């Protein structure tokens, strides 16, 4: 019948695999969205040293950054429901995708919080003092003076984070999510041709990553030009 | 002010937790009292054509799934719900109560029997033999594997047998865990990264046909003799007995043979 690699199959598989792109996209968008919101919250808790929340944030961030994403996925998908089961909440039959979205969101929150925190710290102390001296409140200072400046510093790192998240979605298949990777493996085991699927994946991932990078570089230039 | 916010936040969290908790309990009671069929979550392996794989419509498919669907047809008191899970996470999913029944041509072994429940009726012959590169003659029995690199799936019974061999022998087999199904094993053996693999005669034929015939099967003796069973969580004895009864019927009336021919081109009880 066949051989190990057949170039025609690359073209044949392409539409099937790209048809699962929305799952990958969903994971990235939710992860970045949740990450930004929760990350800002964590960063502020740490900046303003809010009791308890500050300590919790430190432990949380170092746990997430110190453990592989795949471990977090397994803990949230397999471990967490057992824990909730003990107190009478049954979530074991939830859709897998929810667990994956939660895991990616929580993971990104830790990284985002560090990006935001470092960006806020990079704004000179004098800016805070000047804002307070003209009578702005803490929230007003943050919103009108500090965050716009911090945003410029954070933006390039944020772009890298988006690309990294996009690539890390490949781990979701280990829980049985049918994203692009899952589709490629499913085709592979069904038709006994796996390599071709991976070639398709490589092409899609390189293309999307390059597009994302270009967009971010362009946006960065525009932002900095507008500010100066 | 800040304290107030924290207080309300905690209150909301607790209230939310209580509400969802009560809600799920009510739902559970309802389904127990009503006569609606009991829902059983079934995990089927994701990459073992023709037994368990994911079909063109992204649904679990294969011989195992077809047999289960027929069983479900004859047991209207249950409603099977299928999902595809990688082999190495199937048993973990049973542990975590994600599923109540798992299938990917599971063989019995003592470790598994301690933790899980097996059906008493098997539904496929699963005698396995050693697989080597074409023309290679130095490997005939499991003892010839000592010091050689042998590929097997993580969490498979082959892995369990090889690990057991290593525990009781000084001259150890070099076990290599393979992730990506048959094409990786084929490629590794043909290119000499692995010295041998272990397959059933049926899987060997399909793999060899698919990739160009670079493998040989050791005909002289069996690597292991066994059958494939469905595997269930420890407390599902009723479901196990029901499935056993139906499997016996299906063997008697020829349905199982028919399904086996449809998916594997051979009868369920031949090698």
C-alpha cells in the first residue's frame, strides 16, 4: 500500500486540520483575556502590598511559573474535581474544554501579572508623586498616569506571551481536546499516516506565529510614534 | 471600606458554592428516582485503529466502540456516552471518576485487577508476538530481548510484562516507551532505533501493509496469550454482570463475529 511519507496527503489533510483552528484560537483568546484581568489584579495586590492577597499572589505566581503547564493541566482536570467532590460539588462531567480554558487562563495570569508588575515598576516614582501632589486619587493616578506609560513597556513582552501561548496550546490534546494537534493525531492513527499531519501543523504554526509577530511589531511602532 | 468589599466577596463565593452544591444534589436525586436510563461515561482510546480511534466526524469509533454500542442497544437501562482519551490517560480517567468504563483492547493483569473491575467475557483474542526488522533472526523469545531496545506503549500490558521481566532478571530489557502509535514503532524498528516491538498478528499485518512491509513477525512462539476485556471502576459490578450477559448472547448469535469481521477482517477469537 504505502510509504511513510506522501506529499499529496499534506494537501489532503490541510483543510481538515485547519478546520479545528477555532479551538486553538478560543484557547488563546480566553487565556490572554483571563490572564490580563487576573494578572492585573495580582500585580496590583503585589504592588500595593495588600495583606494576605500579596502573600497568596507570591505563592501562586511562583507555583505557576515553577511547574510545567502540563502538570497544571492534569491537576486541574483530574485532581481539582476530586477535591471539589469531597465538599459535595460534582464537576467531573463538565466539558473538557472548560478545564483547559481554566488551566490556560490561570497559567497566563501568573505570567501576565509579572509582565504588568515589572512594567508598572518601570514608571518613575516621581510620576506617582507628581500625580498625588496635584490631588489625584490612587485609582486616578493608576488609570491616567501610570498604566498608559506602563502599557508601552509591557507591550513587546505581551506580544511574545501571545505567541508562546499560541504554541503551548499544543498540550491541550493530552486531555483529549480535538484542536489542530488532536485532529492531526486522530488522522494519523486512523490512516496510518502521521508525519504528513505534523508537516501541516508545522506550516500552520509557523505562518500564524509570523503573522502575529508582524502585527505586534507594527502595532508597537505605531504606539511609540503616537506617544512621542 | 476595603474590609467590606472582601467580606461581600467571600459571602458571594460561599453562597455560590452552596447553591451549585445543592443544585447538583437535587439533579442526582431526580435521575435516581425517575426511570430514565443511567448515564455511563465511556472512555475509548484515541489512536489504535481499527479498535479505538477517532473517525472523520471527530467521533470515537472502531471495533471496541461498535461492540459497546451493540451492548448498549441490548441494555436500554443504560445510556453510554463516548469520549476519546489517550491510552496512557484512560485508567487515570477511571481513577478520577471522569469515566466509568474504559476500552482499548485491555488485557487482564494482576495490578489492574487489584484496582479495577474486568468483564469476565473477553471480546477479542489478544495473543501477542515479537516483531523485528525484516530478515533479523537473533530474537525468538523474551529472553533474547535482554540488553535490547524494545518499544511499547506507556500504560500497555506489554509494558507491564516487560517491567515484570526486568524485576525478576538481572539481564535487563531496555524498555522504550513509545508515544505515537504504530508508525513510530514501525519507523524505529526499520531504522534500528528499536530492536523489537510487540504486536498481535492482526496489528502486525495492518502496520506492515500500511508502511511497506519492513517488518517480520516471530512465528515460533507467543510473547503473551490473552484476550481483550472491558475495564470498569471497582463499584460497577451490576454493569459488569449486565455486559457479561449480553456479550455471551452476542457470541452465541454471531453478532460479535460479524462486528469483528467488519472491523478487523477476521473472527474475534482467532489470532
